[in-house]
């Protein structure tokens, strides 16, 4: 009899279909049965001794909600056959053919919450508190989609419990020490994170879209060509990065894709066509690491008149200092094509790394990029590389040509007849939340309202030094200091200026965009330190 190891996760949902991801403990057929009669089934595929299925559910009706159960073979496994299971039935809510309202909740950077009998050193998990809010009133407002913008697992910052588990497998005095080393250890990270009861139920009943950031593999992943060369020279890196890409593909990526696109995916077909798909997936991961342009991790989702473009800002980088870019040419072309395809009311650009940063940090990153490409000579270039790694200077501002290209694309998309009402760049990474609004020179700006919306962390530490540093980065003194760095780096003026219009806010938190017609509203919720739920700290209309 097969048992459910992980999941279910409700992933893609449209008016007539959905996908549900599960992991079983042995080969079997996974089946989803809905109370309204809609069903779906899929045979598990095998990766490194683990058995997964992404079940397509068809026959759903637009604008409805139905409870569902999961069966492995003939055995019901979800909801858990435990009378003490404290959550309502998991449901699938389908959007209407033309949904009037789309609610998007987003955030990033989540350490797995410790067991309930242990103290949580960084305070309550915002996803746990969101789950509690929804479970307390299942008929109340809930997100139509949850966007997780990177660092879903931390391969390089493991918990005490995980380190104890790793020590039973291998000698932690050997590299990579108490970081994860292979696929099996990555699966442990996902168990630790997604078996959290509140998060498990939340992900079973709210559709989710995900993208990786550096900690899903390692801090500073692909920060520079010299960094990558040093990592590739170590004996453990190859297994680490291939396992990271493989586990991301299994646990996160395939669930991001619409069913029609998934059925055309050659890797998905190859993995399912053999009793053991490990070699096929490993070959894909190896090629993706060796030739980043061969794989696309970015994707598009349309929610009625709302378009989401989730952009890979880690694996798609060009790292040669003379050609340095956040996105390779094919990826940049894809982003442009998707942004300019048709009309819609709101464009959401999901990028784990913020486009608009505190002014001091933006200028320091541009200055550092100039040093690293040799604007001030070889000695300054060596200093710049050391600083880049130590201070994590690798956001859009550290790729000046890419920053300018994205800025121009946003202005183009937001201008003219048929322009959306808003263009919102959704980001995380920086362990605080804020709203920034750009301004173009008179006559050059878009018609749409453009905003940088940054929300982080969901559950992580926010040291006092980070609070002080980011507050200073937004200050007038910080901005003036940043201009001095820009002059030393011989930087030209930016095509756009910006100001902070909300925040900075610090804590474990989530932002929610409510998009109704061409109207938009934003809310920031923080997990209360005493564990009593979420509190709303900011609400504003964006249009």
C-alpha cells in the first residue's frame, strides 16, 4: 500500500482544470477526486529513488469551489485519515471566465519553521499565520495565487535538526560541511519545509507559483565569472548544483507550467517515459548548468486580465565582465515578447531581486560593477570582486545594461493605447519590505503607474544592522553618499529616478495585491510576534 510522503500541492488552476503535485513512497497511480465529480490521475515517475506525480484534474467548472481528496492506488491518503487533523477540507477554487478580482499574495526568504515544541528564534512564520487565518474562516477572502519569490529552501544555512540528520549520513568535517551535498539531502530540506502542518494545508488549497533565488542552491549563486570558476574547481560543487537544479525542477518548476505547456515539455516526457527518470533529468540539469541558455526557468501566467511574468534572475545570467547581463539574449527576448503580447489590465514582473533599491545601495552596486570591469584599473577590480561577494552586490543595479533594458521595456509596455493600468515589479531577497515609485523625465514616462513592490522575509532573521543599513540607504545622506560612489565609478545618470513611497517595514511578512478591473490596492500583513496571527500594517490604493 502506497503512502503519501509530501503534498498535495495545488499548483496551476484555471477555469476548467488544475494540477496537484504529490510524492508517494513507492510507484503507484495518484488520483485526485473532487466532490463535484471532476477527477484526474497520473502514474508516478521516479527520480533518485523518490516517486512523484503531477496530477492533471479536468472537468472543473469556472467560478466554483470543490473539495478534493487524493488517493494512491485505491487508498485515500488526503485528507489525512486522522480525526485530529485540524484543518478544513482542501479545495480547488476555479476563476470565472472573466474574473472581476484577482488577489496575489507574495513574499520570499523562508527558513523552515522549527517543530511546535521548540522556540522559534525569528518569530512566527507568515505562511503559518496566513494558513491559520484562512482555516479559521474558509469562506472569507483568500489569495487566488501565492507567489513565492525565491529561497524556498536554504541549502547553505541548514537548521540544527537538519545538521544532526546530515551528521548521520556523512562526515561534516569534509566539504561541503553542514550544507546539503546531493539530491537526497535536498529532499530532506523540502520535507522539513513543506511538512509543516500549516504550510502543508495552505499549499494544498491555495495555488502557488515559485521561482528560485541563490539560497535554493548557495549564497551568491552565479554572482560573477570568477566566483563560478572557483566553485567549479571544488570537488563537491558539481553534485551540489546538479542536485539543486534537479530538485527544483521536481518540487517547484513543473508545477509552475500550464498543463498544455507541460505536455509539450521534452524533459517531462523523457522523465515519465522510463521506469527511472534520474539519468534524463540529470542530463538536463548538466546541460542547463553548462549552457544556461539551453534551459528556460522563466514562465508566464495569465489570470484573466492580469499577466504574471516570472523571471529567472539567477541561472540566466551572462557573467563575462565585458558582456555582463542579468538575462542572456534569448531570455531577454522572451521577456520582451511576453510583455508586448496582446493587452491586459495589469502586468506583474516577478523577479526575486529588486529592480529599484535604496539609492545608496543602487549606486554602490553600479560603482562596484564599474570597478569589476576595470574602470579604475586592475587593483580596484580585485577589490571590487571581493566587495561584490562580501556585500551581495548582485541585484539589477549590478548589471547596469540590464537595469536600463528593463527600465526601457517597462516604459514601453506602460505607454500608448492599450497600456495596462499598472506595471508592478514584485521582488524579495532584501529582508525588508518597501514600495518605490519611479519617475521619468517630463514627457518620457509611461501612462501606467509603475511600482517596485518588495516583500521579504516570510520567515527569517532581520538583524539590527540590516534595519539600520537599509534605513540609511533610503535617507538623503545615503543618497548623497551614493552619488559620490557613482562619480568615482564614472557612471552616467540613470534614465529614471525613484522615491520610496512606503516602508521600510521589518518583520515576517506578506504583501497582497488586489486587482479589480483596472483598479489596484496593496496590503502588507506581518506575523504578530506573540504568535496570535497576522496584523495589517499598511493598506493603500495604487490607482
